[in-house]
């Protein structure tokens, strides 16, 4: 029986997300028989997609150690890009998402053509150093569906066919998604979500976002909108949100929303950085704003946990640098509004993120796409391996 490329891709994905895994563990995890695993693995080892590494402990005690399987990190390299309103940040990574190089470009505007040109320049820079880039992943804040940015309030984009236009610019496959969905893929394959069946990545900072993993797979919904926790209508008479509605979580818990809230109390505040300094110096109005933010986010996390009964919620985003200022209120609200055992079943894990980490998350989109492609699992081999 021929070894199908779908089976190869499936096993490579499991091996990559595990880091290192034995054939027996691979059989258990995939439900494939040991003989089938051996048949699928053999051509992948022969073509250099996989390698045997180290020696695991023999199952059941003393005996011959098991050889572990791993994806060759240097098999391919990819580029990940974080698109922000005034800057693009790019990284070159190996197949294990290790950053090999990084760079950035300031943008004169958020016009799509300006951003596409900057991404092309970053890719050309990495290639000039001898990197054979196999794919590009792009993360941006907004609603992305099928490579099209349907709407991004941060970038001011609507219906921009970003994936196809970028692919023409860089000459390799391009995958584009919401930046928090990209982080969820990164955490599933290489981070705090490794080995988990259900978790969420919730980011707090410039906006409030959420990426979901359900059943061990990223979940984006029918049109890429799943997980829009930032637009939960928690405050019916609340402030206007960038989406056009009132009272969204993001309108309250984003950095701009917090600065607006303290100013509405009659307190002079020049910027979010100023607000942080005020709070750390003990200013009661500033500290109240951070407490209100924690309460709002904690309620939203309770909604998420009650609906999905998650194993873990990974808290991330730029806001993690101020986590100590809103953590107590967040914990209180999360505990107070969680139903039954939802909170006990789920743990909160804070994971800070910067622009390079955002870009690395986007690189994981390209890694996932590459692993599932025939060109990766069967390079130079006839159908069936």
C-alpha cells in the first residue's frame, strides 16, 4: 500500500509539535498502528525531513532505548512578519521557530502598498544573507479570512487581498491571519499550549484579542471571526469602540481606553506610559483604572471558560508588562464569575510578548502551512514515497 502524503503531513505535524517523540508514542497519539507508523516514517527519514535523535528510556523498564524522532530544524527556513500601523517587524526562523535573524521597517503610512513593499524588503534582506526562504507568515490585528483582511481598525484596511499581493511580491507561499490566531498556533506547536487539546490565548495591549485551540486544532470559525473576545458587549452604555459599537471589552481594556478613562476622571495624563508611572507611584485614579481593566478582563475570561471549559488560558500581549497592576482584580472577577469547576479545570499562564515574538508567531503560520504541503513531506519523491 502506498504511503499517502496526507499521512506523512499528519505525522510530521505531530512530531514537530511534540519536539521529540518515539514511534510508540506516535502510534498512541495518532491512532495509527505501529507498522503503519514505521511505513510512513521510513521515507521521511530517507528524504531528510525527519531525523533520529538521542535515546529515550525503554518502555516498561530496562532494555534497548528507543530512538526518538524529530523534524530536522534546518530542513527549511521561513519568514514571519508582524504588521503594525507604523512598523513591520520580521524574523527568519528554522522549523523549530528559533529566531535566526530579525529586522524591522518603519512605515510612512498604513497604506497596503507601503506595507507590502516593506515586507518584500525584509524578505530580500534575509535572502541576501543566503537564506532559502520557503514561506512567509503574516499576522495583523483585524478580521482576516482566506488571506483577505476583511477589516482592520488598527490599520484602516477593508477588503485587502493581502496574501496574494504579498506572494507576488516575495515569490513564495504566503499565509496571513489574525495576529492572535498566529500566537495560538505558536503556543500549540512550540509553547505553553504544547500537548493540550483546548486552550485560548488572550492578549491585552493596543487591543484585546483571543485565539482558540479546540480539539487540538486552531479554531477560527466559518469566516475567521472566532474568539473576538475584545468585542464582547460587557458595558451597554460604555465608551465607543473602534468597531463602531459601544461598551466592548476592548473599548475599556485597551491602552487607549485606559488613558481615556483616567482623563474622564479629570486627571491629566499624557500617554499610556504616563498612566503606568502614575499607577506605580500610587495615584488612586490611575490605580482604579487598572483595577477596572482587570475586572473587565476577568469577567471576559470567565465567559470564555464557562462557554468552552478550557484547560488553559494563556494571557499575553504588551499589557503583560503591567500585569501586576491589574492581576488582583482580574483574579477576583475570574473566580467570582466562573461557573462550577470551570476555573478549577483551567489555569492562567502569563506569557509576555514583544514585536519579535509577534513576528515569530506569524512564522509559525508559515511553518504549519509548509508541514502540511506535499512539497515538504515528499521532496523529489514519487507519489506514495
